[in-house]
C-alpha cells in the first residue's frame, strides 16, 4: 500500500468555478457504481420517461466532452458513475511513444487477422486449409461467399460458428492470400520477446523462411512505437460536462481489458485501474490511499463497497479495508477479472471461472459453490439469485438463497456468442437483453414469456420508470422496451452513438454514457 500523493502536475485541480453540493447531501436518484444504486441495473428515485422514443419525443444531447477520451485498446470499456451532481470515469489512458525496440504482440497478431483455433478439431483445421488452398480462381464474389457459408454450416458446430464462423469465411474469401496457420504459431513463440531494434526483428523474421509476401505483411504490421499508460480518474459536472478535477498517476499499458467502473461511496471514489486500487476524495480528487493489485493488471471487475470493505475480482476475489486500503483477505478459489461481485447478507457472491461462489465476507472462506461461471454480474432479488453463465445448457439459472446451499429453482440454455450482459429482475419477471436476443422469463417458473432476435450484445441494460433501456446496433441506438411480461412492447429508439461495450447510467430524466471518444449526456424531451 502507498500513501504517496500524485505529483502536482499529474493531477489537474478544479477547472470550473462551479461549487458542487457535498456528496452526503446528494439526492437519492444517483448511479454511484456499476449497475446503479442497488447494483441490479434498476434506477431509484423519480424517473419520468416518455411513452415512446421518436423524433418528437427522443433524446436531446445536452453536453459532450471536448477532449478525446480513448477507449477500446487505448482506454477500455468502463462505464460512468454519477453521484452528487458529478460524473466519474476511470480510464487506463494509453498513448503511443516512439521506441527503438520492437515486439510481435497481440496487437500485431490482430492486425494479421490471427484468431485462436483451440475449439476446432485438428481434422477440421486440416480440411479447412486444404479446401482453402484448393479453391478455384473462378469462384468469387457472391458465389464464393455462399460456398464458404455452406462449408461452415456443414463442418462447424453451431456454437463454434458464433465465434469462428465469420473468421473462417474470411479466410476462404482471401484464398491463397490468407496467412498460413503455422505462421501464427511461429509468431506466437516470441510474443513476449522484446527485440533490440528493427534490424534485429527483421533478422529473426528472415530466419523463419516465410513466403516473401507474408514476410512483408508481418514487417508492415510491427509498429515503431510502444504503448505507455497513465491511471486516470475524471470528475465532470453532471449539468455541463465541464471537468472539475482529474487524478492522474503513472500506470501500466494493460489494454482494453481494463474496463472497470468506479464506485462513489461516502464522499470517496474507489477506482480499479492498471496496477492499483485507488481511493480518492470525491470533492477534490486528492488520493486518500492506493493499494497494489496483486492479481491481473487492469481488471474489468468493478469495485463493490459494503460494510467498510472494498471487494474486487483481480484474478482472485480480494477484500480491502475501505479506510486504509489494507488487504483483509483474498480468496484464490474465486477467480476471474471481468465479473463484478454482489453482496447478500454476509456473503459476497462472485461469478468465478466455471462456478458461482458464495464467499464469507468476514474471512474469505467459500461457503457454497454452484455450477456457472462467466463475465456477467449476478443479481439478487428477494432472496433469489440470478446467474448468467457460459455453462452449456445452464446459461441462465435462478437459485433460492437461504441458510444452507442455494437450491436451483430453474435453468435454461441458449446459444450466444457472448454471455456478458447482466440480467434485470422486475415485478416477477427476468429480462435478459444480450447475446443478440431480448428474452423475458417468469421468475417463479423460468417459463419463457417472450423472446425476440435483437442486435444487443455485451452491454448490460438498465430499467427506469417501468421501461428498459438497452443498446442496439453496436451502441448506435438506445432502444426502449416496456418491462411487461405479457408481451414484447417496443417503445422506439434514439440515435446515441454509444461505446457499445460500456453500459449507460441514468439519473432522473438524463442518460449519461460513454462514446468511443467522449462522455456525453442526453435528456429525454
């Protein structure tokens, strides 16, 4: 743990003369952490949304930050928190700097169209490559596209099609120009190696005897820069978007995996960034303490503050003292870094790898373990636990919580490319709006009440005024759906241009969201 304050030049003080109300006097209608006030995606306080979204009753943009705020590989997908009339965002802020050294890292492999094929049997991989190299040059255009789709449907199982189908079709369309798979295997052997300069890395590439055209593509994909990063927390005025303060400290380039949302509790901001968990004064941005993350650099898990402790999945579930940052306990059984934990009574519930765990909040010991696991945040509603997981055949499950091990109420399975959007529970119904589907189930029985195909993926929805707000078309639009189990009632949508991997926040009649390059606020007309 460190109590060092950030260098004066690394933190910009108040840039606005506006005086904010103390956080203790803030209204109850806030969005102070990941998934809102109760960590369940449901807004509290008064929210009066229109009965439909259209050109007349749509969303009006009231402000957008002017400075570019990086996202994805350069700034992750963390969401905003809103408390005390302020908007908070934590970002591992990457930038490129010139360097003499060279690397063939994940970004280079991505430029070269590398995808892991671990789920494909060897015989399918061999046939795929044989058929690709044997394609007739006369097969092109729509005919080639149709042939490739039929090949995938014939040889690849439905689940694998979701993750690798498009990539395989792309390789067929490239024909003999696609990089041979053994080339990727060779490149991966030096993914952690740092070459002294351009001459050194080209000498190694030439030693491998690659085809000249492949050799040139590899050389062109290697940048002459390296990524560096700072840990940044921004505080913006919720009414104007003006920057009130900025905390900045030297960080580690941890990539887009760093996608954590800060938590604002009792006048403090808790933010998990690249190598540290920080506690900041919410009014001034001054650092109260920092504690090193001993697990994954830059977790996507968002801090949970409860009972004087901060809980975070950083490859293991860790409990920090909220006042000092000291580690209270650490559970090596609760693994992962994407899902965020929730609390129920004296338990911390975490979606781990391959299972869902109930951890004693006092000592970190595992109380019970259930089948599950994945990136979504669990939801507790009236002593019922809802878990979205990657477990085949049990992708959404409900459990009754009690004194002993939870008892399964029901479970269902469905195919999706990703199982990441956390569910909503409202008035006896469960809503799952992710994985390219909008799905409503009866909370008691698990009966599917309605289901629709939809272009919603990764992001988690929110609920306010009896209506569900969810991204569609990769965040291009915000759709509004009535939270009604009787039938699917689409109430329209508005164009917002959001960062689709992040999730929106709502306070009153204002939506706060992150775009690919900014933070923006929209107000319902």
